[in-house]
C-alpha cells in the first residue's frame, strides 16, 4: 500500500518511537504476518488474531458507532478500511506505537492536510472543466432546506465523451437575508477559481434565487422541477381552493395525507411508489394522493381489518381518480426531467406541450375537475417558462427536431438556433477537434449574397439537418452528435455544450449533502471555509 501523509508524519516522529521492548513484542507478529502473506503457513488471517483481541476491536467499533450514529455506514466504508489498513501497515513498519502520542488529535491531523488535498483535487476538476472540446458548461445553483435551515449547492456539468460529468464546486449555508445579487456574487467567486472567463455558462437556478442576477453573466434557466412544483402548489394550495370554494378538494387532500402518513404506515405497509424518486424540490403532498390512489385496495383492506373504515368512507373516490389522472403525468414529467445520466434540456418544451394538451382536454369535463384544469392551465403559463435554449435543445434531439411544435413556430426556433450558433462562433476557430476532415469546395460565382448570408448564420447546416429523417428509436444524443460531427460541425459543437445543461437544478444527493453541511455548521465542527472544502473533497475525490 502506498504511503500516506499519516506515514510521513510517523516517519518525522521516529525519535518518539516506542521503547525497544515494545518493538521486540511486535517483531514476531510482523514475521507471522509476512509468513501469512506468502500463504506458506496455511493459516487464515482471522486465526492470526486472538479472539480476545477481535472482541476488543469490535467493542471499539461499537463505541465509535454509539458516539455518532452516522458512523454506522462509515466504519464499513472503503475509506475507513483503508485508514485501518494504513495504521496496521504503519505499525508493521515502525513498531507498535501509541496513536495519540504519535499522531495526536485525528481531526487536527486531517485538517492540517485539508488545504493540500483540496488544492490537488481542485487542479483535477479545473483541468477537467477546461479540457473538453465543448464551448461551455452548465451550472446549477440550488438551495435545499433541511428543517429550518438551508444551503446552496453549486454544481458544474459538462459532456465528457458520451456522458455528462458533474462536479460540486461549492456549498454555502443560506441566509434569509441573502439577495439574488449576493448569491450571484458567491457563484461568480467560486466559478472564477475553476473555469476560464471565456467559457460560456448556462445557469439553472431554483425559485428562491433571482434569475435576473444571473442573466447578467450568462443564460439563466429556471429549475423545471421547481417550476412544475410551483404549478401544483399554486393550484392545490388551501388558499386558492378556499377562494374557489373547492372544499371537496381540500377534504380529499387532507384525507389522503392522513391515510398515507398515519402511524408511518406508508412505506412499511403499503410500500412506496415504484417510479424513480423525483428530485427533492417536488411536492410531497401530491405523493400522498398518488400513493392512496395506487394502493387503494390494500389501504381499504388494512383499515377494514383495523376497524377504522371511517377514513375510507370519507374519501371521494371519483375525485381521487380524476385528480390522480392529472397529477400522475406531472410527476412523471418531473422524474424524466431529473434524469442525471442523460441529457434532459431537450425535454422541457415537449413536456410543456404535453401537459398543456392534457389540461386542455380535461378542462372540457364537467364540475370540479374542469375548474381545476383551467387553474392548471393558468399556472402552467405563469410558472413553467420555456426559454429559447429549451427550444434549441429540442431541435438538437434527432428524434424530435421540430415535431412537438406547430409549423408557425418553426422559423422562429430555427432563428434562435442560428442566433446561439453565432453568439459562440468566435471560439470555434481555436478548436480543431470539430473541424470537418474535408471541406466542401465552393464556387463563389454561383452563390448569391442571400445564400452566403444563410451559410454565415449556419442556416444551411440547420436546414440540411432538419431535412434528414427523424430517428425512430431514442438515440444516445452524445453518441449521435459524435457520429455526425463532420457533417454538422456547428450544430455538433452547440449540442455538446447545450445538452450537458440539466433541466433540473436539484440532484438526488442534494438533501444528503445539505444535511451533512448543516450538521457541521450547527455543531461548529469546522469553519465555513473548511466545511466547503470538505464537501468539495467528498463530492469529487472518487
């Protein structure tokens, strides 16, 4: 095993090594270990350790676990095992020693080397973000609440080969007094340490962060899951429902919450919904309703045996089914948009179109559902904003191109593609990777000024691409653009940048990351700067 900084520290303290008597006791063990490693003794590793010593180790582990229950997963992790092995190897080299005497306080020792390790990993991340042939990165700045506190997580995304690679660049405790400008200032300071100023950035923020502050430095999009959550929240908030005299909907939501959450039975008895979990900014109240709808028969049977049928009897089954038919596609859209391994930005506009059609069709129904769908249509237009970048990303999907939108919008979207191509065009001449192997010969005499202008804007390439047949199967987008780079050079460069931008700002690890950061903050275990460095290492070392 390679020597670590712990070993270097031990080497520098050899003058404080244990007395010779202790070393004599250690040497036979070292020899036995050596014999065991060469498998000449025929003994198993376990047989080299007396049972009493194994019990002592087990007791120490239990004490560590009891001191902090969070260590339950830590002590079985590979990093803890590596630490234990390193200490054993150090003992084999230098003789038995007192850990506290030689190494001192473990926290102090680790933090002493934190800046060095942070800088090492920071260099790797900086090189990775600056080495790709694409022209920019996607950056999400999303706040996540854990109890009364919350924090911001800043993550950069980039296409690496056929995959999207993400790097957590910074974690910051959120303050209710933070304005959008203050958050933007923090983001810019962090980004300046990792990326070159020439690299173009698309920001994805949640609803708590003002988009106007970010739009000064680059394109700013709103988290699509936050937007859909706002759509649902605005329609199903008790204030809205009371103002519209929809008391039966309020009652239904209350009953579903009681049924799904009473005595914590939702997971233990009925299981959870089978789909992939949506991001943490999704509304959990609707999950209660969807869970009750999906597990209705099981729930009825359970409460029947428990002789508590009064809750079931107060449930409006007809309204439940109709409302679930509206909310299920919304939640499914959130899950699709939050896929972390594949491009998702191209799905935003088709999602809007699909939900708009759904709400419009249901709005023709009678009664409460019709009223709700009219509200959903208004909320969709108000909260789910489609940015030109979403339209361009949709075109870059060869299975969609312009199919999801009506013909009268086609020229406008093609114009947006050309605009975006030309905004980043000045950087292209520096990149040789995307240049076609053989340029087509041109006859200047045969081209009129309009044709030359179209070619300059990239329109010819866009039209050539759009005239090709649609893909019938769902393609791997980065693989597709890798294959057509020579044919559609400008579009390929755009695709490798824009399709790496996620549609959703909150990721599956956001909650866990924030919980740990806020725990460190509450217990004052580290300074905010050291906490940020530790979270950076946790995210990017592997």
